[in-house]
């Protein structure tokens, strides 16, 4: 059950990322550990992604956690969401 919940979170994050990439007309496969910057997301896109993650998961991301490292990849965002949700 835990694996299913973890996958569901990852899938939700991946969907948010794909939506941002689609707005920039970028279509490419993206793995969990792929760099979002290298995929084509700008720093403004990453800020929008932070806001979308907060809304999607009902979280408030503390300023200390709003770092490029935490938003480098889908896997890193998933780890952050899990930690903030008490699931890590």
C-alpha cells in the first residue's frame, strides 16, 4: 500500500511537470531523476511548480525548503512532499 501511495504522489508531481512543459511546447520523455532545468523548465517555471505542488498536496513549503536542489527532479520534489506530509 505504501508503494502505491508513493507512486500516486510521483504521478501527481509528474503530471504537474508535464503541464508546465506543455505550456512551453516541450514534449519529451522525463524520468523521475531527470533534471527539470535540462528538460526545459525556467526558474519562473520552477516557482510556478512550487505553487502548484503546494496547491495539489495542500502543503505550505517553508522558505528553507524552497531550494533548487529540492526542485531539481520529480524524485526530489516527491521526497520533499513526503517529508512535509510526514510520510518520509
